[in-house]
């Protein structure tokens, strides 16, 4: 997008289009009721359980009504330091009666959102990057607002546009290399569209980005090595309406048929 404050405008419109493909908010078997039915690229991350902070990333593609086909090898990734929790995305939150079937994402809980999410813009420190996603080159004045009470909650904004007071309490400068001792984790990444409507305290600023080390974890994002990120960005194409899936393996296996997800190898 041409300005940082407009970064999520395209993401919200993408989510809205995908939502139009859905119907009733209840478990269904027909592919016509899956909100991501038009997706032709799928990034899947699975973990061993709700509390695991490491996982495996796989990618899949399809054409027309074809089945999903693997589009690469399985790659290790790291996720939130506390594991995963149901987020707000394209899916209906699975429930057992009135209760969700797992933890529910909250701001600051250290968990990565679980579910199915639109993939938004790519971002990074360079002026350009090889990707089929819209790309935003981050500046020193760009922040993602993680302050739940802010009207800009869960949006990437330019402090030169919204004012310094609007970003002063945010802990998410997008140029971490300039603000956090040369940190390279946001040098390349893309937005995972969790909580696109900015529901208060439901979690914000969820990205795929570079990891600090393979033994670490994140505050709620999904992180990977630079070679994997570079390959993934070059593969992703907004015209193919890509989506991101993160689930504990037991939940993935339980929902795979109903959500029309690819079968994974053991």
C-alpha cells in the first residue's frame, strides 16, 4: 500500500471478500461453506500440543477444484513462548458446548493464534522484495499498535501521520533494527490477519517473521530462518488468495475433513 497507515486496508478487504464466500456460523461439511474455499495457496503450521513453542511449516497449492498438493518440504518454525490459542480469523471457533476446545488468544498471553487466517501484506527493511504479495517498506516511524485501548489497535501506522502520542505506548516498532539494538527479526515478514476488526484485548500484531534462533520462541508470531522466509515470500501470490493455518496436530487431524485441509504425513 502507498502509506503505512493504509497497510491493513487491503487486508481487511481481502478478509471481507473471503467472508462473503461463507454462510452459517456452524460446523458444515460442504466446501461451499468454507470461507477460504477460493484459496489456492495454503501455509500450514502444526505443533505437538497447545503449549508447544516449536512447530512444523508445510505449504500446499491447488488449481481450480483440485486437491491440495504439497509445494515444498516440511520446515521447522518457532511460535509463541506459551504455545497456541484460538484466534479470530476466517474460521468459526470450535466449541464443546459453550466452551472453546482449547485456550483463547488474549493480548500479551505469549500464544500464537490458532485457526485459519488471511495472509496480508509482506513487510521488511528493504525498499523492495521478491514476492507476489503487496509489500510495505518499513520506516523508523512505523509502529504496530498493541495497546488495546487505542483506536488504532492492531494496525500498522506511521507516527508522522498519526502523531507521536498515538504510538508512544506501543512496544512494536516495525524497524527493530533502528529501535532495538539492530534486531533483524522484522527484516522480512508478512502479516497474519488475526483479529482484523481489532477486538479489544483479543491479540494484535501477529506476523510471520525471521527467528532470532531455532531454539527460541516469540511473543505470539511464527518465526523461521531467513532462507525459508525468502522462499516463502517468493512463492506467495496475493492473486491466489493465500491463507495461513496454525493448529496443534490433534486439532488439525480432527478438523481436517470438515475444513477441507490437506492430509498431512504422520
